[in-house]
């Protein structure tokens, strides 16, 4: 829970691509709340007894009774991260590349550069998570077999750019900045890897299928997964269950308010870097 009293999990709930935000309660909860507000109450029965003056609040027989302050609402860390990255989320939505991607209008060469950039980001992040996997705040959120994307991105890069792609394609300047940031927090504040991992992996799991279809349609890819391995999580059988489990573990982290606040700030750094990477791709597309 942060210093503002809001759990960290809520604020991380914004997606990497800046397109998907998950609510913290179900549609059924919304319907029940609406019913509770809009349903007419049954009329009260008329009273046949004498009217008794109400007891003043906080008193009994004229003696003041101490009244406890209402307890603050209990929320998870993801909710704080969701609310704390709202503005960064809006900024990500303005990038031309994201819109063109969804429309299936991204040129093959630009898409290939995106894959290269993501390869280096995930390589740095996953190496850092592995090196810090015994950190008390990281160990319960480290799922390399289920989540790691480096190898899938390498396969996609090879598909689009050839086997020797690393000899000819370099990470963009912002990607290099992103990698340096991950290396810095790896050595100084490993717990800040959590908002990076959460925003990236949960974003991939939430919007990955939509993006996979957009890429296959726009780039005219075969249906066998060629070129879109990044979006396929073979070791996760149920995305929704996995995400719920991950959020629950994040809720249970023993992070103090100061650490939670720093995680929100770092989540905004992650969004800012991701948006700058997309803007680089905008320029490659002539925007």
C-alpha cells in the first residue's frame, strides 16, 4: 500500500501497449451495485407505538461514546499502479504506430525493427529478473518458464530479418536508453523491476491475441505462428487464471508505502520509455 493508502496493484493495471485497462471488479459486481442504487425500497409499515426521541449520535443515556474512525478501503497494489499511470496510458494512445498496428498497416521493415527493439528490452529485463530472483519482493513473481519472451522474439526477428539479423540490425537509441535503465535498477533497486515486468508481461497476456491477429492480417503471415511467436505463451494454458494468480501475488507483496510509491513512479518511467520507442517507429513510418 502506498503512502496515499491505495494498493500498488491497481496502478500497474495499465497495459504495455496503452490500449487495455482492466477493472478491479466483475460486470456482475457492477450490476449488483446498480441494482442496489436503483431498486425501489419497500414502503415502511406505519408505527403504532408512541414516538420515542432518537438517541443523539455518539451518546447513550447522555454519556458520550467513543466512535471509531471508519477503516480505509483495502485495495491491492495493482490498483495503485493502475491509477498512478493513467496519464501515461493516455499518452501511449496518441502514438500513430499503435493505431496503424491495430489497423494492420505497419510495413514489414518497421515491424521488424520493433521486434529487434523488444528483443533487447526483454533480454535486459529477463536477465535482471533472473539475477535478482531471490530478492524477497521478486521471488514470488518470477516465472521464467511461463513468461520469458527473449527466445520468442529471437525467432520472430529471424523470420523477418534473416538468421544473421543481429549483425545487421541494432537497437534504437531509446531502446538503448531503456536497457540502460533496466541495468541501473538491477544493480541499485531490484524491486523496481517489478513494475517493468508487470506492465510488459500482463500487457502481452491481455492484448497479445489481438496484436497477433493484427500482425498476421496486416503482414499476411501464415497461420502456423511464424513471425508472431512473441504473442504465444505455450506454457500458460489459461491467460485469465494466470493473470489473476499474478495479481494476487502482487497484492501479497510485503512492500511498504515508500516502496509502493517508487514502483508507481517507475511504472510511469516504463510507460514513458515504451511510448518513446513507439514514436521512433512513427518517424520510420513518416509520421
